C-alpha cells in the first residue's frame, strides 16, 4: 500500500465516522424533553485544523532536527469528549555517531519517512467548571488514538562509497511498510474568537510489528518512540453562523444559566391596581385614571365620541361627529334631528377606525413566538393569528405591519435574515389560512434589536413577530443580504406549544 492509498483510506474512514457522529449529534440536538419541550444542547460546528512542527525519533540513535505537518477534523460528542481524525506526514532524521550504533560495521545516518492516519479520542480536562463564563478562553486536552502508518527508513553509511539503502534491511524477516500505530498526547489551545483558536500539542507514538525498533535504522536496546511537537491553527465550521461553537468551548451550564437569568428578568406578577380602574398596574398604560372614570382594556380613560373630552367629564358622550364642542363636550352646532347615512359611517369609523385614526396605531395586537433557529409557526400561536385576521376582516381599510425579531444566539446578519423569514412565515399564514390580502400586510424585520428580555443568550420572549396597525407611508422592507437562515420544519412538543 502506498502513502497516497493509505492517506486516502484513512480520510474516507475517518470522515465516515465523523459524519455518523454529526448525524447522531443532530438527532440528539433535535430531541426535546417530552414534558417541557426544551432543547438543552445547541447544534454545534466542526473543527478543522492545520498543524506543523518538530518531529523526531527517540530510541537508540541521536536525532537531528526534523519536521512534520498535517490536518485534522474534530467533532464534539458532548461537552467533554470528542473524536478527531488526524493525518500527518513527516521525516525524522538521526545520526549514530554519538551513540556508536553501526550497520554493517559502519556509522550511519537515517531518514525515516512517516505518514499516518489515526482516529483519536480527545478529552477536554477543564470544561466541567460550572462558573458563570459562557465560553472557555482556554482548552486543556489529552488524547489517545490508533490507526495505521506507512513508514520506511533510509540509511546511509558515513563512510564514502559504502552503502546507501532506500529502506532498512531486516535480517531474516519479511515485512511491509504499513503497520499499526498507537499514540497519546496532551496539549492546550487558546480561543481567539468564535471561529478560530490556536493550539500547542505534543504526542508520542509507537508502531507494532517487525518495524517496532527499526524506525531509527537499528534494532538495539529500546523500542523506538516517535515524538511530534506541533502548533495547530484551528478553524470552526459553523454553517455561516447557524451553529454554535464546538461544545468543548461552551460552558455545559450555559443554557441553564441563560434560562435562569431569563426567569429572573421577568417581572414579578403583581395584582396591584393603584387607580382602581380594574386594570392591574402591570398592564395599565394610565395608572392614575380618575376615580369612577370608564377605561378601555389598556386602562386608558374612554372618550367614546373622540371629541377630546373624556366620557366621565362629557355631558354629551356621543356628540355627532365632526362638530365642535365646548368644554363640557356638548356640540355647539346642531344638525338635523335625524341621523344620516354619512353620520352612521362616521360613527363606525370613529368607533372602530378606518385605518387613519391615531388611536388605532396604539391598538394592542398579540405577538407570536418561535423555537430556536426556526421560523415555523407553532400550533399554540394559531389562535393569536386567527384573532389578528378577525380584526383585519372587521376593519377592511387597515393595514398591519408584521415585524420579526430574534434573540442574540447567532451573528447579526444571520439574525436579520432569520427575523425576515419569521415575518414572512406569519404573513404567509395569514394569507394562505385566513385569506387576508397580501397587500394589507407590510413586512418589517428587526433582527436582534429591541429585545424584550435583556440577555445575550437564548430567549423565548425575544424570538417573536409583532403586529401593529400601519401608519401612512409604511412599506415592505427589502430582504436583507445573506444566506438563508433558520428552518421551517416543526420541532418540539406540539401539545405543549414548543
């Protein structure tokens, strides 16, 4: 088997293993608690690293400075353990003059070619500290691995005109160049950003079979051990920001701490009603309404005929529309003693709005919420959307602004696209399910702006679409630049609304 064939086989085998791990990780990330519908482990990225450094053999012959380089792929299994496919190529050189070892009675130099493909199990040693840091600044790791290696040891006599062999001769034995290998090592890496870290590692390896003690050209006293000290440049492939960093950089308690912070940030439910108008202070937009005054559902004093005089002071609460009134709300110019068709229409417009009333812009319309990295409409929000559709059907002249938002668990550009998709999903539901004209729905998006819960992590309340009666001049916002974001597939406990 040639070096090229060995590395190709190791690459196919290792990537197949990592692909299986990735698919299993996606299944695990998609699983939710049947009782709560909570996804605790985020979808996370794959690490790809380039490495190079000093490579040498420690055994019977003094080593000379040598080199090796390679590439690796690493996938987290959980917050502590990960798998890493590592491939390397190097040359280890040595000189027997100081040790006195000889081949055919002569001192020699050797040049050992070494090309390996191994699958390593990596353990992160410092990611079980449950402190308040959401990301680790440093990663301390240890690993063991096994695989195959292609090796041959060229030897050359130090005496001119003597032997110069392409591969060492093992007397009385027939051996191939591809042999099993095991290795172990440790290292540390430093996080420089969400997508990049730099590491320093050292590993030792030993081969099995007839070449065990021939890596330095001679079978003498001790098994030959290959040593590799490397610098690693590691890049996190996160699907354009859709996935989290590899789990070994994330505090295992991050989701729990984020949820606890979100709960603490929620206002305490308080039934206090300071002005006694029947609307608790938490919902009251006018906390000092006069005693006995009629109020609407927001706790604001009613003015039924919108003449500027509140009902509790108005001696004529239902003055004819479009007439001037005095300080007591009484119309100053009387019309005929009957109500015309135009008067009826004005009354309806004043009571329910024609799309231009300032009071309609202050209407409270329900919002809908979304799962993590999703723009699928949850079954629990179908009722809210049906209510919005009913309001629009009852007021055919109004338009509604549909504005999407996200939490802060991805990049700003990704969140803008995701918030656009959420608003578009809500519009599609209103159009396709309830028959609302698309021209009456104005699409806006806000990304991670205007968070309801002040947190940089995951927040159910911040993943939302809001609805407001449109003001004059408002139009659709263009789709933001960037790749698609989020998924429209339902994920969660439908009965629980997640």
